C-alpha cells in the first residue's frame, strides 16, 4: 500500500512540511528530511525547483532561485534521495512544476520516484484533464499518487471531480492566492472550509497556503485531516545558526 | 481552417491550458464565452467603431517605392505603426477590454516588454474607466522609460518585476501571480498569442484584422488578394499571427517570421526560440521554449524588449513544425542597420521589433513582380535612445 494511504488510515491532524530541495545549501535535502522525521512530522513535500514558479510567493520563489543557483536539478535530486528509504518511513512527495518532470520524461519520472521511494507528486500546473488524457496511466503503472489542488473558487462540482481523481488526498488551498499567503483566516475562508466539509468527499483533505503557526495549523485541522506548512518553514531554514536546531525549534512552535 | 485551434485548445501538439487550479474558473469562463461574445452584434459594432474612429483603422497599406527599388519586388508596408498608441497591440487590447466588460470585470492587469502592450492596455483602461495594473521587468522599465511615463500618465500602476532577467518572461510571471491573487474582479489582458487556451486563439482573431485589411487593400493596389510574401517579426508572435491569419490557407503565400537572434543564435545571448528551443510548458502553454536539459527556462537576450522572450505562441510552433511558415533569425546589429535603412529610404522610423522584419530583406531575392508585404508592427519613438546611442557611436549626422 502507498505510504500516503497508510498514513491517512491511521492518523489525523497530519502535519506536512514543504521545503525546496537544494536550499539553503545544495546538499541539505537528506538532512532536512531526517531532522523533520526526528521531530515527528507526518509527511514531507520536497520542492523541485523551477525557474518560473508562477504559483509561488516571494519566499518560495527566492528559495527556488537559490536552489537552481546552487546547481539543483531533477537528476541530482533523485541521486540525493537514493538511500533515503534506509532511514525514513513517512510519506515523501515531490512538489514542483510540470516542465522539469516533462523534460525528464513522465514515464521515467514516475519510475524513478518508485525506485527511490517517493509516494506522490504535486504538480500545480498539470490540470486534471491533461493528466487524465496523457499521464494518469504512467502514474498508475508505478504506483505514484498524483495529488490535485483545489481552491476557494473551485465549485462543488469541480471539487467532487478532483476528489474522484486525486491520489491519496486532496490538497485544499486555503486562500485565493499564491503561496506565502497572509496568515490567519478571513470570513470567506471559514465559509469555504465549511462548504467543503459538507461535501462528503471520499478523500482525506489537507489544507495549505497561509498555515504558519500553531493556531492556524490547529484551526485547519478542524476542517481537514491535516495541514501543510511551506513558506514559513522555508523562512525558518534561512535563519542564521545551526540548521537542525532551526528546524527543531520551528516544528516545536507548531506542535 | 486547417491551422485553427482544436476543441481542446491545441494546434497539433502545441497549446493547451496548463493552468494552476486557481486559474480554472477564469479560464473556463473565458473559454466558454469568448467566441460567443466576439461574434455577437453588440461586440462587433463596438469593436469595429472603435477600430475605425479611435484606433484609426484601416491602417494604410503603403507601396514603398524606394525600398522596392533598392531590394527588388513590389514591397508594401502595412502601417500598424500609425495606429493610436503606436503599434498593432491596440487591436488586441480594444477587443479584450470589450470582452472583459461583458465578463463584468472591473480591474485589468497586463504584462509588457517594450511597453507597447502596456501602453495599449493603459489606454483602453482609461477609455473605459477601468483600473489598470501593468507588470514590467525592471530592466525593461529602464530601457523603455518613455512608455513607462505614458502608462503612468494614462493612470496605470506600473509594477517593476525584479525576478529572473527582469524582462518580459518575468513580467508575465508577475501578472499570472496577480491573477491567482485576484480571481474575482480581474481580467488579464495577455498581449501576445501566448498563455493558456483560449488566449492564443482569441488574440490571433483580434489581430487578424491586419490581414483582413491587406486582402482588400492589395486588391485595390495590385488587383489581387494574395501577396507572394508576408514578413513579420516574432516574439510571442501576435503581429505575425495577425498578418499571417487570412493567408494561412493559401499555401502560395510564403509566410516568414523573424526571431531575435540577439548577439547570434550560436551565442547564449539570443531570443531565437524556434532556432534554439525544444517543446515544453511555460506560462500555461505547451510550445517551443529556450530551456536546458533539466527543463529550466533559459534567460533570453535581445536588444528589442518586445522580442526578448524565451517562448513563442503555440500557433507559430505548429506553423514552424509543419513548415507552413518559415522563421529566420536576425541579430541586434542587423536589426539596427535595417532600422536606419528604412528611415533613410522611406522616412519611417520603425520600432526595434519591426526592424527585425526589415532586416530579412537583405537576405531575400525577389523577382521583379513579386508582391511583398511587411508588417510595420510599431513605430520607433520608444527606441529613440537606442537609436541616438548608435548615431553617436557612428558619429552620424
């Protein structure tokens, strides 16, 4: 069974953390993952950098540029992850834009994910229709979940469709915004969370965008199976001092 | 039409709408409504009236006698430089603002490279009383200063984009992010035949007025509708799409686009996408791109801010692949030389972008009776500083 499915079967209030591979330093990927696991994080999204991250705010944009400057690539990332399953059991996902995966070759990308032990992929610029037509078969062949995002503007009908085709869970975007959204929830978001809660979806939901504190994390968990923290964690990684210590301190402010 | 976009938004393997889910409702609405809106009689009346009385269409098709004597053939210039705001860009912005109004949008965003599209967008926003925000790479803000001031005078907010090479690609990223952040009240007026479906088709249709006019204008001049050659510069490719459009199904009309080679296609300082690129996905569309083997987009370079883009519209990728149109690369220097030659032979100072089309004349051999149409996509006012620098360097007077 895919580790993502196992996780959601057993646990609730899932804490998922995003970071950009190759940032702050080229070879920090494995150390960040291991430290997060030590701190009890449930799931990790490893960001694959892309030169033109249109769905990302300033913090993740900067981490992406830094990572590319450091020399990160899809090929190198798979190399860095090749022994990760010797020490790490929690679900690991790759999150990035379509073009680097496309140039690597989608079939090869999925095969390599399976080989190193990646459980799922989140590609925000791969829409449902094109996924179904061109790539779903490859993802299925290699047992890789492809996770869709849905936003406050996503209609009920569309939510139900995405729920049907997403793998493992549905990524519920909390705000009408790019990543690094203002923290704290406004009225429209509250109404949105309740609307989706009442839809009776089949998949677990994880809320992301604008989650950066214990308060927002716990709030999100009331409406979903967990939440994702990205920009706030990437900022924490940029602080001076020992990286492991920074990671530890950050996760402990959340739970 | 053989080269029309298909139901899913593709031209062969190119095109589509590779959009984040956050953009889905806006793109879906636009996709479902643009053809109906554009074919409606209220739209058509308003659009045609504005093109005639506000833009000054039809733009002349001018027989360039001295240019023809110099290069051979019978060379006609399609004078999009004489449009209000100084380029072909206004054809598209007039159309899109009328569409935006029918979609009840109250805020307009745009990206701009040379500033021509930004000015054309700011202009129609002033005309319609809508709020306007233009994203422009910080490098372009500096090198196209007169257009920045025009946009500001027109009431637009110009936001300099500091990421990447700070040029057109980065401006487009800025505008896309704005749209994701403002999904309800905002329409994004993309300035070229790029971006997610239906933009490439919608913009091509709005620009197709250029070739529609050429057909009857050429009939008046030459007693025939179809020229032997059509030449246009290509960045994203909207002026070329407009000037090619009604000739696409007439294979006897040779269509040639000129890309910006920058310092040369074999240097890294180039923006010649078709000459140096490969298929990939950027700005929500599958098309030819300048990229490395990891799928990272390569930063382009051209002296011309309007052609300084690492992608190209999917229609052009398909025309290139099928061989229906040919694409040549023109260096900075060739474009500058062509700009001065056109100025001295015909008294027309072209935009640097348009000069890339004229540079091709040096490489062509025409028969005496060949009818050649070149699109003068924009005027050179915005490029005067570049031209002045060249004159000072060459001590020209």
